[in-house]
């Protein structure tokens, strides 16, 4: 398997880099480099710049607004986007519900939803996890009962990321309580403005408000908002999560963070010398860089193998990307904490309050460390991913 990039692919990488250099708002980039929160307006502004360029939904089929790029070009684009850094397109719309709709939805649904997803006219959120149904997602209890031409939805979702901004939600609901738990689930989309939808914020350990509880009390949803076939939602969820786990590797994010680690470790002193000169620290940093290179090569192998597992079936190796990608992200935040030591204590828990110029440069390192504890859990916990690998790859 040849993992070297061609001349055309190298030229494409330069084109992408030049576009980001000329179009990413400087304040947006600086906030991302410092680990600060972006406002909804800042995110939407950038995503619409991307969409105007024709790069908002790069991996979609061309008939729905995609670029027609190869899987390698798509990989290069994402890596450069993450490492510049610039905000990634809203994953809940572009990488999750969008592909489900154009793969399994009907023509009316494609015409209705896909253009609005591409231009972020609708902000989407994901209604999967529930109290007691996270990694064991198939045990979910939110019910959708059909009454005439409507669904009546009751239940609760939790850890719903950025639901406070959302216009729409894609939701897994139990539509056949008598069926085996994986077989009685349907994939339904509806407006977050619907009567009976309540969003309640959850404050995370870093002090932020990124996730929410969402309650459904007799929410009426048109029957035609069902995506695909009734009781086939589990299949669509597995398809969606395969896309999500590949993205969770976030090689570009870790590359950018390692550059920052090297820069800061060369400036910050401990015991009268720069931290980068400490042999124990250098050993940890080198080990992390080696792990990241191995992850990058594994992701390239997944890219090269794309499409060999059948329509709608994720590559089992995406679970490997999820595990190692999340572990490396956590390691990089641990290294940053080691660099600044006790200066991590007076951190800014909100990350977007006050004047950036007046805030200490260490302010967001501790919140980033705390927030990254979650990456080995969301998208299917790493323990569950190991079970997937043992069954799909090792046949255990």
C-alpha cells in the first residue's frame, strides 16, 4: 500500500493552506489556538465563507453540493483545517445527519434539508445519549408513538452538545417496544422550536456550557420526518457513528497542539532551565509524537480502504482511530499542564469573557485539560470501541 502523496495532492494541500491563510478571520484563529470558546456568530460566519467557496460539505456527493474530491483530498483538507486551526464545519449537520439523509432519506427530504445544512441555515444537534443509555445506546427509552399522520415523542436526551443554539435535532426514538432493543428504534428529525421541547444547560467541569439535557413532553412531529424505514434507526446510527469516530482521530488538532507544546516548553523555565531541556519531559513528548505519527498512518490506511466494507457500513478500524485519537488528545493537554505547573490554577473557566489581551496566556490550558477528559467517552466510549474491534476484527 503506497501512502505517499502525489504531486497533485501536495499542490492541493498548498491551495488549501493559502485559502485558510487568506480567509480565516484572525481573531477566530487566535481564539482557537488559545483554546477559547467561539460565539455562534463567529462559527457561522466562517462556515458560510467555506460554503461560498464550495468547501462546506466536501465529502458529500456532487449532486448535493459536494466537491467530488478523492478521499485523500478530503483527508488533507481536514488535517489542514484542524492544524491551521479553523473551525470545522458543524459536524452534527455536515458529517452526521447530512450523510444519513442523502444515503437513506427520500428525495423530498434531501431537497428540504441538505441545502440548509450546507449553509448552516439550520443548526443541528444530536439526540442520541440518554441517562443510563450512553455507550449502551440501544437501551434508549425515548418513545415515538404514531397517531395518525404524527409521531408523539416523549423522553429525555442528555449530553446534547450545543443544543442551546440548535434549530433542528436528529433523534433516535423507540418505535417498537416489543422488538429486540436494536430492532425497534427509528431515526426521526424535528424542530427544536416544537412545543414540548425543553433545553436545560449542564455546566461542565471546565466551567463551560457546551452540553445540555433535552426533554420531550408530547412533542408532535409529522410522520414524514422519519428518515428511512421505521425501526431501522439502529442501522443508520451505526452508519453515522462510523463517520463520527473517523473524525474523532483529529490528527490535525494534535499536530497543532504539539507545535504549541514545543514552543511553550522552550520558553517556560523549571529549575532554572527551559522545560524542553528536561529529559523526562522530552521522553514524554517524543513518545506522544511517535504515537501521533502511527495514528496518522493508520488513518491514511483507513482512507485508502474507504468503500471496501459496503454501503452504509463503517470500517471497523474507525474504532482504532477513535481510541488512539482521543488518548493522544488527552496526552497533549497533560503535557501542557506539566509545562505551566502551578500557573494552571488561576484559569478562566469561561474562556470567552473579558478582554483577551488582559488575560494570562495560561488561562485556557487547565480548562482544556479538564474538557478533554470527555473525548474518550463521547462517540462511544473507548471500552465499547475495544469490544467492537474484538468482534469485527478479531472475531472474538
